[in-house]
């Protein structure tokens, strides 16, 4: 039996997230997902008089390609993919994953080579198209979230079909507050971090780019970060699982990075290029339905009462000048049940134990 929530999701993605217009071309990039969502998207794009194009991917085949990557191969691939992307007005990617660690044993040099060649394609997509990226619920994701498959599917659709538009007034209030702020001070267990966000725009994420959404982000002035941050949410990057990452900063640079038994792997990633040891994004997350981490960054970075601090590439819309092949959103949850914490803007307490204090931001507390 067809699940009508799939049609509702396709409608939200095409109609609200990318706001597809008549005659616009949209690339549907589908990774390990069922036919039903691909068909629903094609039909919805056509219903809106758009022109759908489709790419189908399988994670194990992609892994095999990356593992043997060379410059000639990926140079040609990147050229072809960039030409395709330049023909598009919009882009929707839906990424299922039966094994989030599928690329954990890919050679680091091969991964770096592939990322280097794919960066112009990603940059064009982000800067020049209307785009939206989301996961697809699988049994493995349910297992990550410690939920039954059915319960996770219900959770997934509750999360993705949130009425983002209703949160926009409070999101915009947070944006204005962040853009008036010079110094941020974050305190919590294992965390005492200070940095400037002066002069850098704050960007509202209200269901247009990543689904699930629910954050406002900016970036620290590149050389301003001082102190230490302990990320209490587990994460996964390049197929490798990390827990309890601790970073120390001096003049903006990560000078010490620890992750228990994965410290070597952590530092290897942070040594990918010079920009990987500087921060490219600071964001406050507040999705009311997302409460616990599940090693899926599109969900985890939006956790209610969280912030994320991102080594690597800055976004063009909130650019602090940092460039890198890496963009790794590391999450700290500051709700009381996760140890609490405080965020100060120019010395004023803005959020305590994950709860925003200004009345204009109250709707972001869920």
C-alpha cells in the first residue's frame, strides 16, 4: 500500500523547499532509496510544470569507485558532473544508507582525491542552484536511533513534514540578534569557548536546503576562536564513528584534538589541508522533534538545545574566509539532560540548558 506521507514529502520538497517554477530543470539525485519516493518526486516536478532529471546511486558501487580513484578518472567524472549541474536550476538529493560505515575502509588518499575533484561540483550546486538534501529512513537508521523500524518511520515523517514556515518569525529574530552580536561565549561541561561573529551574516535554515532543518548559522571570525569545546554527541565522518571529541583552540586554530581511541583518525582528517583546523560554521539547532543523536548529521545538527561548531569550509553566505575540503559539523547538546550549558552574546545570557531566554525566541524552544 502506498504511504501518502511520501506524496506529502515530495510536495513539500518541490513546492516549498526549492520553490520550483514552471520550466525549471531539477536534478533528482537518489542514493539507495525505494522507487516510491523517486516516482513521487518525478510526478510532483511534472505537476508543477518542471523538468525532472534523475541519477541513481548505490553506496557499495560508489565505495568501489572511490577506493580506486585516480586523477584522470575523477577529473573526467567531475567535468561531466559539473556540466550536468550547470544545466540545472534546482537539485534534490535523497540519500538512503543501509550501512553508514560503508566508506570507513576507503583509503584516505583516495577519499581526499575524490573530494578535491568533486568540490567544484558541490560548490556550483550550493551557490548556483536551488537545492535541498535529505536522508531516507532505513532499518539501519532506526537501529542507529535505537528505535523500531515503524517507530522511526513515524519519527522521520514528523520531523521532515514540520511546519517550518511557522518558525520563521522567531528564526528571523535570532538572525537579527546574532548579526548584532560581536562576542560569543559558550560554557558547559568540558567547554569554555570564546569567539567573535562580528560582521558575518547569520543565515536562517527553515526547510529550504537541508531536511530536516531548524537552525540559524553564521561563522566565527577565523582567528578569533579561543578555548576548548567538548562535543558530547557522537558523530560519523568519512565512514568513521567518533565519540566525545575534544578540541582546543589558539588564535582560531585547533591546536589539540582528542577522540579517545580515534584520536589518530581525528587528527588525520584535520590534517587534510590547512583550513581543516579552523572553524567554518557556528550554528544553533532547535528542531522540536529531534531530541537525541543518531550519528546522522542532517538530523543531529538540528537537535533541540544544541549548537554545532564546524571545522573546515565556510559557506559563501556566511563566509569567514576559511577554505577546506572538510566540512564536519560537530554537535554539542546543552539541554539539562545532557549536562546543561550556557551561551552568552556580548555578555548577556541568551540560552541556558538549551532554552532560549528572550521572548522573541520562545517559539524555538518547542
